[in-house]
C-alpha cells in the first residue's frame, strides 16, 4: 500500500442544510481502548506513543471481541509527526530515523507494528480524534472498509509543549504581526476577548464558571482512564478555582486543560457486524465538520454565535433529531471560556443564549437532572480531546461506572474543539 494520506475533502459534511446523513444508523462504535496516561514522556520505548498505541489498540479489539485478522481499515491522527518538539530538529538523537511511533503514530505504523495483515484502507484525520472518527464513519458508510480501528496518540515530551511555525520564530511577519500577537494565531487573546464580550452582553463574569470547572474535575476523577484519576486524585474546589493564577486574563490556569501523554483507540464497524460483537453497538447518526473565518483579525461574539448555531443545526438535521432528543452532552471544554457557546447553540436541556452561567449554578452533576459533560472532558482528565467520545459511547452502552447518568441515555453528542472550526458526531443506542 502507498503511504497513508490525509482524507480528501469529499469525506466531510461541511455545510448546513445537507439533510439527513445518507449512512445514518448504518455505522456503529463498539470497542474502546486506552493506554496509561502520563504527564510527560519519560524517554523510554516502553512509554512511547507507539508502545501506548499498541496497548490502546489491543484493548479496543478485546473490548469489542474482535481479532486482528478482522480489521480491514485504520484511521489515525498523525499529531506530533514533524512538529518542533524541542529547541532543534530533529529532537531525537540517532539511531531514530523517524519520529513515527515516538512523537506521533501514523496509520501505517499501527498496521505494521500491530501486525494487521488484512487492512485494505488507511487514512489520516489530522488534528483531533473528532476528525478521525468522522473520516472512519464516512469511509465505512461508503464501503472503503467494514471494521476499522480509529486511533489518536497525544504526546507531551519534556521541555516546550509541541509548537511549530510562528510560535517558534523570533519575529512575526506579514498579517501575523497582528494576528499572532502572543505566538498563536487566533489563540489566547481571542478566547479572552470573546469571553469578555459575552460577559458584557449577558451581564455575567469569569467567576461564574467555577461550578462548571469544579464539576469537570469531579467527573474526571471518576474516569479511570484519565490522568487526574490515576495521578492526582484530589478534587478541585471553588476556592481553588477562584484563586487560580491568570494565564491571560480572563483565562486562569484551571480554565486550560493540561497536556498529557496518552493514547485512545476505538473500534468502528458496520451496524450489521456490530450486532455480533462483545459490546452493545452505539450507532452513528451523523457527523459534521465546521470551518469559518472571521471578517477581521479576531472573530466577534456575533460571529461565534452565528457559526455555532449553524453547526448545531447541521448536526441535529443530519441526525434527524431535535434538541429535546439529545441526552448526553460532551462538547469540547479544553478552554472553558467557550464551552458555553456550544451548550447554548445546541440548546441542551433548554439552555438559550446568555443562560449558560445560570445553568452552571444548578445541579449539573452526573447524579442530577442535568449531567453536563459527564466525561469530565479535557479539563477533568487531561488534554487528549477523546474523553468526550469514550464517555458518550460508554454512557449509551450503560457501562460508564460511577459516571453513569441517572437520566435517559439513548442519544449523545461528542466533538470540538473551536467555535470557528471542529468536528462533531451524534450517537444513538438505536439505529432508527
């Protein structure tokens, strides 16, 4: 097979008003596998992303009751490959001739090193597991493969967290002189500016995020695969949150997820094959990808709300359900300043624009009537961007353990990350 390429644009559902997804209910997620979660890589092969990928993939196979020879597709997120992980390139000294299996894991690496002999289709979904899951769902629906492993290896090497391009340069040039004032185009200053605009419009403030962030950590401590539950099993209190040091006001350190070294893998297959597997199938009702560009340097609150409204409509329409039908809500929370945009756009449990902070003050625990982000998300378990998928699948299978919600759990949403761009997936425990 030729080296794996990124998925073509034709794979993605990128626009609103596309109607119901043509493969609605014909593709299902079944198996889930996780590696250990570490704060950073210690430099040994035993804890490299490659080694952790083999652990996660085998666990996903075992979880679904599937053998290696049944796998005919692999989709991976090649994050880390080629990034500037340290002060010089290459980061790793000889005898390494590639970073594949060290700072990132490609689909080709997994096929070779897991010993998958019958794979006929591989693809890459760059960025997040949300991208790779969308690629896998569409690929299976289109007949590219029938039993697929979907993997994201998220690394954190010693030293500077992975950065490339403008953040590693001494100077910014051209438009980035204005767009990348702090090294990340559209990054931290944009999050803060949009949040301040939100607070002024709706008469709220940063401190009202406290119940939400405290609950994320509580949920994360009930996620045994997560970093905090394994290594820092202490709850976050409201007082801790309010006393957090600022990163870029109004964003404090506890508004940001913490980079970790870990891997997750999912087994996705056809609805027909899923019926014979070990775990209960969780059917995919729709997937969607959103990408928008602001008129000026930074997106305005009006643009953010317009875009997220359209994205939510696209997901509901493609899944053939309405806000009242959505049970499990696992939207991106890695930067807590904009989770509210997703909550209000999807109108989960009736939340409208400007009402999120009031909603946070209610009972959002997994035991209560509004179990918001029962996964604990990235903030509660470490930066990976896949906890939302693990939890949504497990909630609908009825095996989320201490996190299992008391409300009806028949449909669920997972995805992210940004209000301007991201990938989303709608799940159900029924194909209809």
